[in-house]
C-alpha cells in the first residue's frame, strides 16, 4: 500500500479497523486510510487497483465517502481517501471543541487513535504530526459530559424523546419505525456508556463484546440490551423502559 505515496497529493497511509486492533477474523476486510492534501485522480486510482489484479472492484462509488474497494488473491480492501485539513478539523470539533453527536461521537477519533502508520512523506506542514498529537490527547471530561447530556435528553425525559417515539411506533405496530427508533436508542446508549468510561467509541461492530472491556456498566447491561434488541413490537416499550431505568440509575449513582 505504500505505493499510494507515489501520488503527489498523498501525505500518509494508515492501516485501520479490526486489523489495526488485532481483532480481525475471516469475515474482516482490510481498512486503509489515505490522507491527502489534494485530489487523487480517478484514472490514477483505477490504474493503482488494476495493478493488484482484482477479481472484483468498485472505484469511487461515493456511497460512504471518497474511497475504493477491491478483492484480490490476498484479501478484500477498503481504501478511504481523507483530506488532511478536513480530518484535522473534524477531530478538533470533538477533542478540542467537545461537540457531541447523536451517537458515535468519538468513533472518528477512535479510528485515528488506533490506526497504524504504513508510510508517510516528510511532514513539512506539520499537519500529520498535529493530527497524531490531537488523537493521542487524554479523553476530555468536558467531552464526556457533553456526550452524556446530549444523548441522555435524546433518550428520555423530553417530548418526542426516542423512548416516547418507540412507544408511539409500538402502538401503531409500525415495525419499520420501531427498528429505526431501536437503532437510535442503542446508538445513544453506547455513546453514553463509552463516554462515562472515558473510552473512544469503537464503531458499530462487536459492541456487545467490546463493552465487556469497560470498567463500569449499568446493572444487567448485556442482558437488558439483548432483551431490548430481541423484543417484538409489543414488548419493545417495556424492555426499553427497563434499559433506560438502569442507565438512569447508573448515571445518578
């Protein structure tokens, strides 16, 4: 993958995802992050992938940002092109400005914090080093508070909270809406739990297993979360209520 450095707009390359964290399995692909200072032309990217003799490839599909994907005899690769300045600004919003989101607030930070350098050019601008410095910062207490405050209100206690919307969806037997609300509730729940533990959010995969690494959890967290996820339309509100009660008790303890 160091060949990406041949392009003048490529500043650095990183191995990320489960491979970088030593958690990959037979179903995992290989995530590659390419930091850029300008465009990497489509024809250049097509030629780069073609040299790998892929039996399947998608060049710049644009569905999940700027990136390429291919599969060859050595595995499946997902390459993301991230503008260096944009990446720095996005990270600053989290670790410096403490801007919380509706779930997954620190997942972007986690990606940068855990990736491994594959190669880089001389960093005359200092921006690559600045990105590494920000990523290595201790978890700010102000950020944890912002995440808890934003997502706690979103989950419960206000008109049209996610919990209330789930009840309304259940009353209508609206299974599509129930699934949407369930996903949003779980996203905010995990955002709070990782924030309280001052741990960056590892993303959407293997979360039930990843939370066992945390020092503190609401009582019966896994059991109640699994019950909520497995509940049918009629049982969803009650299992959600139990999950929210335990979260509130844990936060107030």
